[in-house]
């Protein structure tokens, strides 16, 4: 049976169409219109037919778009444990939430390397039939998903016999069963995590997840919300806790370059071995070994993110850092463009620790947002907290570029027309791309601080926190 497809916004045509189809239609329109115009200008009667073809194609696309919007646009209502869907002038369909299996498919909309919204398809399966709901934008379904998940989870909690089933697992209000034998109660499971398009479930004492399911799997989102509500709070584990993420920071381009280098050196070596003289071949073989080592080193590099720290592994050894040991943090991001088109962002990180050598990490991502951003946010918050503690004890903490933070302002300025100390209520901090500018009331020029400066982010968090605590001019006036 063909499912109903209801969308809450009249934009499914542009969102759903393939970009190659749009390009093909654009080429046809351009060719028909341009050919017809040239033939008319040259007083050729055939130009009329080309323009007529162009007009027919354009009108057909517009008519199809109008039909598509009218056919798919509908209304959604959630009340009294039931979901009501109405498409056009047809009578509404009713679905009991208690009997629904729900599948959610979400895709990011990326523009110039930045996520600007999402497209989502919600498939509903139940005794009443099958329906699909589509939406796109920054606020999907106007909060319908959260209400729908809450209603379903409340039903599972209130009914001891109610179950939630998926591929290879069964869950209820008491626990989670994986396969035929592995059964865990919710008191033995951490709250689940959403990561890289998957949901991860960890049991206490296990560093590897007991269940990993795609977010697009049927009832996966419901299981995630059920576990988030019922599972007990995380407990302290030995070491760095359970593993959350594992990444290979070496770019595929670098690995491909090393592989090509090995191939080229190998071909040269083979050619030189056919000639008299062995010395050139030795140097060529050494080049092959070097490229091979770099290739193996790139493959072996892994960055593992744990609950309480991060670990970097390679052929050269293992290095770990606990978040609580971080004392200085520097991050530099460089956006790359090819012919004016954004191609990716390179990130370089250096974290200094109370114990051991500095932790350094480099990677390149195709978008400005990275799954490692929460890690850097955690490090920033830890160091900022330490700076606030030091500030309370000594009333002065060093920041960057020779500046120091005090409870009431910044000191250490070297610019003309500026005193050594400037209170927070006489300055404004404005953030730009890759930098901040500190503006003063005095005629001095704004002070520019790059985001790649040492200790930039933790100090900025502290400065913004202290500026919020300062009394305004109205409060200071008698």
C-alpha cells in the first residue's frame, strides 16, 4: 500500500530533487532559450519553435511544482495519545501512538561548509497503516518529534507489558535485551550517546558499547529517548572511562600521496636495477622505505576520546591526557578555498598538561563543524575553571599576548593612549572570524587578538564571565 506523505512546509520539491536533475533541466532550458533567441535574431523561423519548447518546459515544471506542493502539503496534530494526519481535503487519519513503530532519517543541509538546517523523514508503521512525514529547516516539525517521543516513552514506562523492538534487540521499562542471552537492566547501563549517525549503549565496566545501532533504524530514536530517561547517571570508572569516539586524523590525501610515492620510487628502483651500478638503487630503495614508513605511520595514527580524557596512538607510541590535567590550550583553524569555493578546515591543537609532554593534534575536516568540537569545549571549560580559581587566590592570572586578567579588568596593554590597566566597563569585546577586537572608550585603536594565540579560548571565557558580573553604567550612577 502506498504510504501517505505529509509535509509541514511547502518545499519538498526543491529539497527532494537530485542536484544532477536540476543541472540537467537547467542545461535544457538554457539550450532551448539561447537557440531560439539566436535564431530569432537571425530571422530564422525555427526560433519560434525553440522558444515554444522552452516555454512549454518552463510551464510544465511550474505546473508540476504546484501539483507537488498541493499534493504533499498537509496538517499534523497530536492529542490524547493519538497522532492525526490530514492531507489536502481528505479525511484525517488517526494513529495510536502506543502501537507505532517510528523510523527517523535526518540529513544535514550544508552551505559553504556550515550546517544551515536539516531535512527529516519520519516513517510511521502501525496497525492503522503506514505514513511518512517530511520536513526541512532549523526547527523540524515545530517540536512534534519531542512530543511524540515523550508520549511513546511515557506509555512504555506506565505499561509493564509494553515492549519496543528493533533489529536484534528488545527493550521495555525494565531493561534491554540484545539477542537471545545478553540482557541488561537499565540500572546497569549508561545513558546512551548519539555519535556519528549512531546510538551507543555502554554497560558499567565495559569500555566497548554493548549495542550500536544506526540512528535511521526503526525505533532507534525511541530506544535512545527511553534509555536517556530511565538509565541511571554515569558512574566513575577507572582510567579514562569508556571510549566515546575513535578517529584517524591523517587525511586521505596524505595517505594517497605516500602510496603514490611508494609506487613511483618502486618503478624507478625496478628501472635502475636493470642497469649497471647498484648505488642509485640503494638510495631509491631508501626513498621507498621512507614513504612506506610515512604511509604506515599515517594509517596507525588514532585519536581516541574517552569519558575523562583523550589518547593518541601511532607506531611511535601512545600518549594520553586527562581533561583534569590540562593547563594551557591553543587551537588554530584555517579555512581552505579552491577557486573561491570552500574545501575544508585544517585544525591544529596544542594542549599543555601538568604531567608529561604537550598533547598535539592536527586534522582536516570537509566542514567547519567537527565531531571533536565537544572535546575542545570540554578542555576550554576545564582550563577556564582553573583560571577562575587562580584569579580568586592571586587576583591576577596571565592570559595571552602579555595581557593579564584581574577581577575588574585587563592589564598589560602596551598601545599608545592606553593605560596599563583598563576596567571591564570601559571596553567592549567583539568577535570576528578567527579573532576578537577589544574596543575602548579612549581614542586608542581597537586591540586585535587572533584566536590562534596561546590560551585564547579559556581566557576569553573568563573575560566574558567577568564582564557579565560588572555593574552597568546605570547601576554605577548615583
